[in-house]
C-alpha cells in the first residue's frame, strides 16, 4: 500500500463510530503529553470514548499496549505527507479520525481518513490507536 496521505479527512455519512481519548505519557513520562483521538465510522456518526496512557500502557483502551507501541514505533506519526504526494485511488471506507494534543512535547493536530491509498497507509500505521475500524451500520 502507498505510504502517503493528507491531513484532511473526508467521509460519507454513516450511523456508528468510536472516539478514543488518548493520554500517553511518552518515554519521558511527561503528563503534558496528552492526545485526544476521535474515531468515527463516518462524518456524522456517533462516538465512543476510551482513555489510554503509555509507559506503562493503561487506561480503558481495549488494546492499550498495542496502541502505545504503534505510536512509539511510527516515525512522525502525526505528520501529513508532503504536499503534492501522488496517491492511489483506493477507497478504504468512510472512517475518519482526529488527533489533537501533545506528543513528546510537540503539539498535535492531525486528521486521518481512509479515502485513498495515502490515507489508508497513514491509518494502518497507527491502526491500534484508533481501536479498529468501526462498523458503519
């Protein structure tokens, strides 16, 4: 799958979703590193919330350890791809995610979707953070 994407999330309406609130402490154990991750099955879908803390992994996220590992492993996990990046036209679904807060002392304000190959690649890199793809029905 292509390794690209954009920070703009677009999706079709649906009727179910999930929201994840993430409070990772990062490798420094800094409580200022807090993320709020909202995941929806579609733009107008309802939301569900989980919490996550890292180092050590905790909270009520169903796969806290995997979510922490995915974020820690990813290089620049919340950065959009370079502008002008070519992307395949592969639609993975209407799901969207928004990540805001602070990670490793840096501000985060990122959007994820599954609308093309670039977005799918970004989503898959952090998939455990999003708690799986919610069902749209």
